[in-house]
C-alpha cells in the first residue's frame, strides 16, 4: 500500500509539472496580448504620443515620448534647463545627454541600439514576436508571476514578469550600462488604463538602474494615432561652434 501511495504522489507531482509546462510560453504571451486589449486593438494604434512627469533627484521633469509603430521611438526630457533625448529607429539610434558631457547629438552605440530596438513597436517586444525573429521561453512560475524570457534575433535577452491572474506585465528587466559597468535595468509598470481603442496603457513606471539610480514616471496624457512627421526621428546636426568676435587691431605706431 505504501508503494502505491508513493507512486500516486509521484504521479501527482509529475502531473503538476506537466500542467505548468502545458501552459506554454506562447500561450502565456498570447493571454498577455489579449489582456492588453488584443491584437486587433493594438494593431489600430499606428502612433502614440505620451506626456509625463519624471520624479528624479528631488525634482519633477517634464517629458514627451513619441512612437510611430515600426518606424521610430523618441523620448525627450527637460532637466535643469537642458534636454535629454533618446531616439531609436529601425535603422539605428542617437542621443543627447548633457549629463554625460554629450551636449551634441551622438550616434547610439550598437549594443545599446540592439537593446532598444523593440521600443519602436507600440505593442512592445512580446507583440508579434515570432514574426520579428524572436523566441520566448517560460522560466517558471514564482508566486503569482510567470517569468518569460524573450531572446531577439540579435541575441538580446529581455526578462518579463507577467501577472498570473491578470496577464498584464508587472516588470521587465534588460541589460544596460552605467559609467562603463554592466547593470540590470528594471522597469516596473502599473496603473493600467484602457484607451479608446481598447489598448491598455500603464500610467506609472518605476525605473531601477542597477540599484544605483531610481526614478518614477507618471504619465499625464496619452494621444493615440496623432499625425507625426517621421523626420522627428532624424538625428540633427551638431551646432557649429560660435566664432569668437574679432579683436580690433591697434593702429600701427609711427616709425
């Protein structure tokens, strides 16, 4: 009898493991897309502009993010009288960051561009991932969260934590760089609100860069399908240095 009971327990445990595997990564991602409004609702959003306030270093800094689906992504933030810009297109990226000494537009390093390429898609990297050459893997379930790893065709790995009850995204972890050191960048999202098309948009984002730098993004306004000139994603030319005023020449002294 003990052997029979032991066998039943083993079979039950295996059945539980099989049940977890039966909920495949693809199925979880599909439910996540449905929770975000569904493919039809997401596909209707061709462009999006959001205005937000970023709480950073004890101050509130206005920012604007512009996305044209599959074309480009651009974020602009005003900070201490300067503007910080991050821009990515389907071909490359550029940035302006006076905080790092880059006051002029600078091409984005290739590894950083690969990390940011999925930003140009309104639905994110999980939406229609297979068509873009990406793969997903279910790493397991921890509490009420499914852990999904997405690997892009450029071998960039993104780790997603999806709520097992709502199937909405709770956080995303990517690799980044801070002062020359590799760090994990964690973006936690919440306060989802349904737009007119049915597409769900998070209005609160908490950013943690390697545990060394944190800030919060509070979205104030979202516009769907505004007309956006694609030229906004073009990298502007650096401003020519201002010429110093010519010094007046002293009259020649008589011989």
